[in-house]
């Protein structure tokens, strides 16, 4: 009898073990992701639990949706806020840790959310900015440009549509992938405020300009005139400030080129016909600065404008070589001579 009870007990143990084999395995070897390589998860919006699990399943991070739901329930994810954004799931990660990584922390980001690099160097205008930024964050280029130029946005930040490019100081930034248009502009506005310190505002008054947007506008002209030899930036800045002080027109070629859009890209020989275009940015026609920047300008060029060289130059002409440098002078006659030499040299290169 005892022998039969022993066999029966053993049989029950075997059956129970078979029924709970998966649980025992999970206890011995915690549930892990099944991806063999790193998997990037990009969520444009904050997900709910179901969306998150389906995304992980669709990306083949997990292969057992029911088990993942059990883990999510144990973690109480349905009662917690989850964050969209960019995440990287390493091979063999614990599912519990992966799911917890999407829970919002005190900073509003997911615990394991990764910031993305945002670049928009060498941009001509806000359309170029929107196009570049949209490849880095979830906001598309249309929503970005529409929001930047919306009357409510311009009113909030105190810019006209022409001045708005002054808000954008280009360099590498780190942002959340799920940044929308409003958040992007707010981020750039914060960078703008940080840049325009009390010291810089004082320098702005010292050089005779009225607003940061005017300084960025002048810097954009300087940058368009000289993108190669940085040492000339303070010199060119002072040259144009001298012309403003004397009531002279700036007569900067990049400003009328801006009026033509991309039609003059690559054109070396600019003629009087090109300069005759009727445009608010054409400083051969208008007096003083144009209504806004003609390119998205690095902050180092703005600093060059705020710290101009101590020179009395009024004219500049490219040197007849490939150095990218200029001949500067205060004399109109000497400028004409410099221009004739350059034009002759340029003709010889064609």
C-alpha cells in the first residue's frame, strides 16, 4: 500500500512539473528579449501598454505577447505614464527592464529614452532648417515651417516672419525624438535667450544696433560674404557698421543674390542686371539693413559683429587669387582699381 502511494505521489509530482515546466524555466532563466541585434524603437507619441507591446512584438523584440502582457500587468504599466521617443533594445535584455524603460521619469522622458542629435548647419532659410530638423525628430518639415511662421508664434516670441531666422542659432543639439514643432521652437527660444546675455545686449547698444535680430541680420551678411577666412569676420562687420554710420547703402552682393533664391547658385560673374531686382533684401536699393537674416548664422559670427575690428574701411573686394581673402580700403578710387583687377583675373579663369 505504501509503495502504491509512493508511486502515486511521484506521478502527481511529474504531472505538476510538466504543467508548470514553463513557469519553472522562467524562474530559473528570467524572460528575455529574443532579438539577436540591437533594435531601435522610434515612437512619435506616448504609447499605451497595448501599443508598446505590439510595437515590441512587431519589431521581433519579444515573441510571446501573452507573457509580455503578464509582465506588464505585474509591473502595473497600465497605471503608469509611458513616454514616446527613441529607445535601443540590446540583445537578451530582460523584458521587465525593457518595459520599465518606457516609464516616464520626473523629467518627462522615458527612463531609458535616448536623446537624438539634431543638426541644421549650412541652412539658407527656415525651409532648409525644417527639412534638416525633420530628419532628426518626429516633427515633419511642414508642421515645423507652419508653426514657426504662424502669427501666434511670431507674436509670442516677438519676431516678424523675416526676423524669425534670427531665433535659430545653428549647432549640434540633443533633443527627444518625439519633439513636436512647438517644443522645437520653445527649445530654440531658450537657446536664444541664453545666448543674449546682459553683456551681449550692452555690446549691441555700443555698436549702434537696436535688436538681436539686427545683429544676426548683419552677421548673416558677413557670413555670406566670408565663409572661409574667419579672421575677416570682425573686419567685414566693422566695414558695414561704418557704412551704416555714414548713411551709405551696404551694397552687399549676397543680399541681392538672396532675392533670386537659388537661381544664382554657382554664378561667378554678377552683373548690374542681377543687382536691379526689386526686393526688400537688396541692399543696393534699400537703405540700411534688410528686414531679416539672409542665412542661418552661427553664433560665432554674431559675436564677431558684437566685437568688430577697429578699422575705418568702407569697401571690400575679393583678392585676385583663390585665397578667399579680400582687399579692404576706405578709398572709393582704390576700390575701383581693386575691382578692375579682380574682374580681369576672374575673366582669365573662365
